[in-house]
């Protein structure tokens, strides 16, 4: 149910967020304790601020209620994706070329399923990283999770 709901929410929300000049990075629907949360992550060049989050919250609240895709009570949260921004779309792998990323694979590749390295881009539907001083290519369909990361 949760995956289907997230997909419906994304389809409903993406045009509205885009109209505000923002990018819809991710949508999550999760239960924490006894409460459900619909989390919307947004971004734009230069980052988002509280006014952007408030504008999205106001814009999408009414349409979420009208479309009634969530039948139970939930909390709506709108925020930036943070410094460990997830990489969800194919375009993200080009946009963040040269950045340090972490990628989890559903299958081991060369004996590993977790990689942290410099993103070289998306080539022939493979996420290419510089990992341990060599290039590794992870088929996009095997990427379980990918996000920007940083070193202290």
C-alpha cells in the first residue's frame, strides 16, 4: 500500500511543486510510533528556505485532502533533502557528477554491496563510481539506495 500511495502522491504533487519553481526530490510515507507521516523533500538551485517549505505545504495540503489518497490521519512535513540528499532520478546521477556518494546494491558486485566513491555519472544505465582507485559500474536496476555523502 505504501509504495502505491507514494507513487500516487508523487504524481499529484510533482506538477504543483514544479509550478512553484522547485524540484520534488522525494516523497515518503512512514509510520513512526502510532503516527503516520507524509514527508515531501524539495530542492532548488541554491537550496530551499522555510518560505519555500511553507509555500509547498500550503499548496499541496488542499489537493491531498481533495484527492483523498490517504484515508487515515497523517502529519505533512515539507523540508529540504539535507546534506545526504537521495539520488532517485536518472538525472540526479548527471547533476551530481564529481560528488562523493554512497550506493547500496541489491546484489554483490566484486564482493561488495555498499560503495562510497566519487560519482562519475550514469553511463549505459550504470551508475559509475571511482571506488578504491578504480571505476565500478553498478546497473541502475540493482541500486537499492543512493545518496550524497560527506566526510568530516
